[in-house]
C-alpha cells in the first residue's frame, strides 16, 4: 500500500509498505478514506523533533476491513472515526474521561495513518461508528473530529468555556479555530480570537468569534484586558505550544479563570512564582478526544457544526510533500489527503 | 505599641512603633489578641527574600477598637478574624471567590500584624465577626483560620478532594497538616500524608491521614503510585513551594487528577512538556481565605474541627525572636504569639 514516510526533517515521500494485518485479537484493520496533516507533524518536519523514516499521520476516518476475534462493538463495513490515541475505554483513567492517558494507550502516530490502510489497536475502545455511511461532504468534518475538533473541544472544556463567559483563543491554526467553534457551541458569550491572518480571522468569525485581536505577546494581553474591563478573560485556550503563547494565555486570564492548553509544548518553562500569583487554573495536554467523539459525530451528522471548513487544501495522497510544505509555509490552514 | 520588626534576615526584634490610626473611611483598627509566625515568614528570615526593617505578620484575630465612617458590617467590640489579604469582597473577582486577588487587595504582610494593634483596610470586606466573644481555648483555632487553615482548605478544594478520592499531601508544615484536616472534612476516602517527622505524622493521623509516606522525591512518587494501583492520587496538595515539592506533587497525581498548590513558589520552573503530558489540573496561589472564613469559623465555633493543634509553641510577643528560631530549626510546627 502507499504510505507517507518522513525520511528526515523536510523530506516527506509517498512509498510502498506492507498492508497491516491483525496482530492482537483486539485490533481492527481499516481502509483509510481520508487522512490529513496535523500542526504537530510540523514539529519533526521543521527539525524540532527527531525523525528517521517515520510513517506519518495520526488522524483518520475509514471503513473497517477486518476485525480481531475479541472485537465486538465494531463490524466489518462500518464507517468509523477514531482518536489519535488508541485506548481501551474501560480502565479507570478512561472511565474518568482521560482516554489519551489510557493505561494501555497506543499513540496512532507510531503506526502512521497517512496510508491506505491502518491497524487500529484496541478497536472496541478506540473506534466510534457513524450512524451510517456518510455523505461525501461530511468526510472532512468527521476527519476533523479525529483530532483537531476533539482537541479544540477539549481545550474549550478545560478552559471551562460556557454561558456568560468571555473566552480568548491564542493560536489561529485549525485547533485554535475549532476552539472558537467549541466555545460557541458550549455557550460562551464572547469569543476573542487572536489572529493576524485575514483568512483565519474570517473563519474564526464564521465559527463564532465576536472580537479579533491582532496584537501578540504583552500587547495582545493588554488588548484582551482592555476588552474585559481590565480583568482578563474567564477562559483562555492555548493552541500553539510555545513559551510566548503559554505566557500570553496565562496573562490574558483573570484571577480564578481557566487556561486550557493543547498546543504540544516545546521548550516551555513556566515560572512558578508568576503561575502562583496568577491564581489561574491550568489544564491541558493530549486531548482525550474519545471522550467527546460520540457527541461530536452526532453534531456533524446532524449538520449542526461544520468543522471540516478548516481544510482549505485537499490533495491526493501522492502530493503529501506539497501538503506538508503548504502548511509549513502557512499557505494552508490544514491539508486533507484523499485516496 | 510593641511590634515585631525584622531588621534583616535572622534578625527579629520587638520594638515600639506608633499605634495605627484610621487612614481610609473603610479602615478598622483592631487590638490584636493573638498573632503567629507563618512558614512564609521564614523565606525572608532565611534570606530567600529581601527584608529591611519590615514590620512582620499577616495572621491575626482581635477585637475591633475603632471603625471608619464607611464601615457598616463590623462594630466596635466585635471579635473578628480576617484573611492575610484585605479585600473589598464586592468586586467581580471577589464575587467569583478570589478575594486574595481583589482589585483593591492589600497584603496584610505590608502592614504587620505581629503587633498589639493593626489597621485593617477594607474592614467590611475583610473581617468576619465571630458569633460572640470566643472562649479562650478557641483562640488558636480562630487564629489558624486567618491563614494556615484557610490556605490548607483552599489547597484541598483546588485539588478537588472529596468523597471517593485519594488525596496525597506534600509538605508536613501547618498548611500541609491542615490540608489533611480539610481533605477529611471534605469527605476524602484516603489521605496520604508525606512526612518524616514523628510528631507531624501523629498530628496528620489525628487530623485524618490514613497513610504516611516517609519517602521524598521520586521515591515518594513511587510509593504514592504503589498505594494507588499504579495510577497516582486523584488529588494532591502541595504545601512547600520548592521545585522538588512541585514536581513530587505533579508526578504523584493520576492523569486527569488535580494538584492544589499553595506553598509560596520560590525558584520553581515547571517543564512545559512534562506538565502537558501529565494531563493533571493545576490550581493554586495565595489562598482566597475570605471565601471560606464564615464556614471555617462556624466549624471551629461548633467545635467540629480543632486546627489550633498546629500551634505547638506559644510565647509572649517579647519572645518573637525565639518563635522564629524554633520554626526555622523545625523545633516547632507553628508558633503563636500572645500579648
């Protein structure tokens, strides 16, 4: 089968590798219908993480081709969405809603879903079948649920976005934009998107942003405070992962407010004294997308949300290198790969 | 009046200074009945914070001597307890329960309550009157409510201690011990006190600890994990403020669990990547003691809790230097000063 392989930073190729087979009786094999490039795939692409002949991709939707002997919840032929972390969904941590930290967690990035087929470990716990075969126009949104929508949603939940709240969003990538959508769905009163790109500002407004702040760093913080009576936002979503973005998020939050941070942390050191005196709540990490999948799939199925709009570039799998380049150069918000 | 003054690190004296007077119409003057030395007073005592002829103390109970023209909730003659932060208790931040970050907050440490009299700014918002004049044996517990009990209580609330939860407590000073008491009152099922001092272990058990862990750092973390089926505690209270204690707290918490940190942070740098992948909740800072005061005073008044037991040394004000030395050398958990 064809699969995206990152040979080294910046060197993305589509190559043949073996079609995966059932290894554990809890596995399923799916034919991937659509995959995509994640903002977090850019860390190794840019050399910020080591990479050596790595099959890439952790977001996926597809059709079940084969199931192991112990798979009961999923049938061959089902159209399924899964999280970027495979989880049993039965352990104490999963049951508490933290499936991304399941005691048996398998990172799908170690398997690589930018490929025609993928082995899904712990299929019963990981995969959620859609109510039927989806209309083609729903595929991008269902694919978004696999990571970026689920991650933006978790960030909004972690930031306790809700009625009466002002939510600020640091980061205008797909996750930040879907954090705006999530905050809107969760009933936030006011949503401040921090962005300096016209196309992303437009999508943020479409998803529910009421205010746009173009300033960054301390100036961005000052602007958020100005918009919130000097107090800061109740809820702040951080969707970048850098020191600047984390400090911007913490400083934009009012005392007692909540920061939901989901940008994969790179080189961040949080000063304890500032965090102490800020009295904000801090919660985040790899999103337990599985917690939210049934609800998100239903919202998409009922056409109440359209998170697939973050895909502003669609390319055949063969052009994966261009998909990476376009995202790296910010020519695309998010690129979908079709088969 | 007599007042404790720290001339320089390690140099604590009792000297005369002017009896304070009403400055703002929202002030009250109280005659301090009892004061005490805080673990946080040891930071400047040990030279970890600069200090130069500073009137010391921020914990207090006493009798109202005089009130400003705009004070309505408090009468002359009332016995009152106040937090270590004066707050208006009416601003949006106070109303959200974060009185320690009131938009008009005044740190009582800048005024100094280890003295015969103290000016209390924003008296209506800051002071809570007891139901009547307290029996003398209640004074230590009411004094504890002013900071260490309120701080331990906030830590337990921030850590979401409650029924069915296992709570671990890092730090066996007065705040950590009262964090144990708070966790017990909040209904925690199991409380693991981390301590290597027999007297503090005994008090922890008296306050409700079910397990004692004597190991520290990585070994302490391993022991907590061993006691919790390999997962870590649901709730962890951090009551020290050092890098080691913060990391011990974060690493002792299960995915999705809560860390309540109240040790005044000194030299702490939290690694963003570890915090990200931990998926714990982090919340803390200067405790909004005022939020809890009415409830805590009632529990003490009804003799349902006895937090005053943390005072294992009582000295007259004149012997303040010895009170500081005894706490610094860990000969005392907490020292009360009487007048």
